[in-house]
C-alpha cells in the first residue's frame, strides 16, 4: 500500500489486517529507522480508516434503531 488513496479504499477487514501486519513488523525491531517511520505513518492512516468505517457503521445502526422505535 503506497498511497493514502489506497488506504481510504480498503475495507475494514483489510485495513485491520494491514494494520496488524505493520504492528508486528514494528514490534519485531528489524526495520530501519526510515522504514519504521514509514510503517508508523501507514499505520496511522490505516487506524484512521478503521475508525472512520466503525463510525460510519455506528451511525447507520443508530439510524436503524431510531427508525425502529419511531
């Protein structure tokens, strides 16, 4: 995943899997400083993507619950 556009197009499951993989690489301690910074940057983008998708899902569920009680 090279660009922010690609990160914003991933599903929640793919974003979470990519984030998990990056965390494992960072925790291994085998990345260079530059690669670690790049991985961290990608991780932030993926984390934001996951958070956005979860927020969207929560809003959809709230709308459904509101419509069911009305």
